C-alpha cells in the first residue's frame, strides 16, 4: 500500500529510514544491484522525496492479514466438537470418587 513519505531519520546503525504518513517506518537504502535508491545518499535527494509515495510493506501485511481474517470467520455451527469429549471427561472425573464426596 503506497504511503506518503513525511520525513527521514537515521536508525541506530546510521541507515536512512523513511517515516510514512501511516505512522510506519521503512528503511530506504541504496544497495545496488538489489536496491537502487541513489537519491537517499544526498540531503537534496531525500528532500525531493518528501511528499512522494513509497510502498509500505507493513500496511500491505496488515491489509492482507485483515482480508485473511475476514475470509476465515467460522460460525459456531462449523466448529467440530468431538463426540468423545463429554463421555471421556465424565468417565475420568468419576463423580463417585472421594474427591467429590467430601470424605478424606
């Protein structure tokens, strides 16, 4: 999801981080050939990018998760309840044991 770049800061290692309008932050590195962002190495280049759109991977992830959650809503009629559960639990509790009769 594209978000507006609001400003730039450096992280604890000195790498540039774009602060986005959504409130998320994203590293913006110039690391050819994997990432070609030569604009990040100069102050002028970064200033020109303020106000531009940048893909926010966290927003994408959250949006995808929301869609997955909406698609996986299970009604109570669809939840399988094992038929052995009540029988097994009642047998293991053995209501006539001393634990339930109050005797010591």
